[in-house]
C-alpha cells in the first residue's frame, strides 16, 4: 500500500482538513502522455478555485489519471481507488474522480455497478471538468467520456507537476490510428489528430522563459504528426490541395522547434517504424540540440507475429530503418518495446525476437508479457493460448539478453566525454548530481560547483548496465 495512504488510515482527523480553499490531489499512472495530460487537468481544475496539494489527507478532490494498457495497470488503479474509498469514511465531502484510459474503457461501470467513484472523465473531456465538478459538488455523479475529433488542448497552459523544473513533456498529437491488434489505445484515446504548431511553440517558449532546458515532444506516434488546420489525420486526403501543400509534418515541426530554441534540448517519443522518414533522421543529424535517441518499439522479432499484431512493418523493414539511422547518426541510441507470449507465439517466433535483439543490441527497452485487452482485435480473434509460465520464462530471457546489451552499450561510453543536462540529486548520494546524456542514459557524478539545469561535459569512468559514472570537467558550449 502507498505509504501516504497507510499514514492516512491511521492518523486521519477532521482537524487536518479544515482549510480556507478547496484542494485537489492528482496521481498519474501509465504512459508519459498521461503524465502530460495530468498537467492539463491541473491547469483546468486550478482555474476552478482548487489549489494543488501533494498531501492526500488535505484533498477535497482526488483525481486518478489511469492506464488500461495491461490488466495489471488496471488492478493497481482499482486497489488505489479502494483505498481512497476508505478515506471517504473520515471525510464525507471528499470526492474521487477517475480520469483517462480506464475511465474511457469502463465508462459508467465505475459509477453504476461499482459505486467507488463520483466522477468519470475520458481523455478528451477534460475541458468539461468545471461542469462535472459542479455536478459532483451538489451530490450528483458526473461522467463525460465523449471522444473528440478536434481536441488537442492546445489552448491550455499546463501546470507543471514534474519536480525538476528542467525538463517537460509537450504533447503534439493525440489518439492513434495504428490499430495494433493487441492495443487498447485507439479505443481509449480515439483517432489521431495533431496540435497546432503555433500553440506548441508558444508552450515551449513559456517553458524556456521559465528556465526549462529540455522538452520531449509526445504522442503515441509522433512521426505521423501532420498539421493542416486541425481535425483527424485520416481526413487529410479529403482536404484541398493548397491545405495539403502547406501542411506541416513531423520533420518540419522538429526543425521549427530546434531552430527557434537553439539552447533547448529536444527529444521525442514514441516513433513507429513505418512512419519514421529519412527527413526526420536528417533533421536529427543536422540540429545538435535534437537528442540522438530514438524510442522505436518493434514488439516482436517474428514476421508471423508482427502480421498477427497488425504492425505495419516487417523485421527486414525495421532493420533497414535502423541501418539508415546508424549510417546517418552513428552514435544514436535505440530503445524498444517488446511483447512476449502473444497468441500462437511459437518457440521459433520467440527465438526470432532474441535474434533481432542480438542484431540490434538496443541501449535499453521496455518488455512486457502479453495481456489480453477486452475489445481489441487480438482479444476477439485469437485465444490467449500461451501459458503464464511460458510468457514469464520468455520475458525473463529477453530481459536477461537486454541486460547484456545494455551493459555493452554503457561500457562503450567509458573513457568518453558526454554532455549531460543536470536534472536532480543522485538517489544514492547527496554529494552527486544525476542527469542524462543525449542518448538518454543516466549519468551520475560529483556535484563540484555545478547546478541543476547546467549542461556539463562529463568524462565517463565507470558504469553499470543502466548508469554511467563519471567526473564533470567543464560547462558544455550551450
Ligand atoms: N505508440 C507506441 C507503439 O505503438 O509502439 C506505444 C504504445 S503503448 C502506450 C506502450 C507499450 O505497451 C507498447 O509499445 C507495447 O509494447 C505495450 N503494450 C500495449 N498493449 C499491450 C498489451 N495488450 N499487452 C502487453 N503489452 C502491451
């Protein structure tokens, strides 16, 4: 159980909640998009007169931004909601809201069947929060899970919830059109749409003015970004030629950001292999402030499984893309997402995944056991027929192999000088800073006179599979 809640259950008193203004507490689960969305929600709720609190026990409104990607993510949220429900015994006016993908997937179920929340809001309905909160405050349940063709929250200035004040997420697309057969995202986040580049640049300008040093441009599939005045990406073909010709794609957006803010580090995530063009790779090589790291999920190394997953690429196409990336940007790091135990995955399919990994030697990766999601194509068409034990064993094998490759990659940095943006104090020592190099690997080193937000050249002297350990030499030329 979360320590906050344990303390809460023992020490909760009515005395601690008497305050002048109402307070809200927000907790986020799942992907980076969810964390970015919570910052949009925080902005909307703050305008309603609620102050953000980091202390659960002070909250009048608890919001949980949820994830549906795997069954386990949903179970975690349920446990948390049950905990919040206990708090209501001590604080009668406490309201609990569930936001995001789980809200979208389960809709009224939370309110009508389970009765464990007061408020249910899907990812495209956050602007309706002021009305919904009013409903809830007069004792009515409130729900809005309508998906939108237009909503990108481009006009909302997010309230930054992440602690470091150095790096921030900036959403550039919403939804996903890929329809990977295992994935619930197109159903919970709707169809793909892109955000107005002007509002993206304005958001980044504000961050730069507030001393932020790094942004990550976010979307389920950033390389598919296409601005042509708003609306769903799938409608692009229907618009007139002039609007098509003056549209802005991802490489143009990247260049705009990199050129407008030359002292800002620029990252992006997630890339899907079929949409990553040469123009993006060339832009990365041309602008030194675009970081040399690409998160390029592949999901499997077997063409049979990729086909069943409805991935829009083969392993050969994927490898050829990586070859192009490495040719143009030799020191570019590549990370992956991998799913093990997809329906009908044979031992040979699994071996193909291990072989693909051996060819690429990824810098790092996120690896998962297949989790059947209701409503997806895979759930409808295929039996979840790989035993839990086989899934577990195969996952362990790919995790172990990744560990070997990660060590190989971090070892390659030893005796080299890397540029690090200092983000925070190291978890292990208050005498050391922690930051990341361009390739997105964590670097720790003695603080000397440097400060959070500084760009520093660090000589790498040692490493683990996930961390580089070095000595700061001087400021880099930023
Ligand atoms: N848009 C990216 C893509 O399609 O490659 C990322 C989507 S998802 C938010 C993040 C990762 O969760 C996926 O890349 C996939 O590896 C994993 N994932 C999605 N659905 C899953 C499922 N049903 N079971 C296990 N892992 C899943």
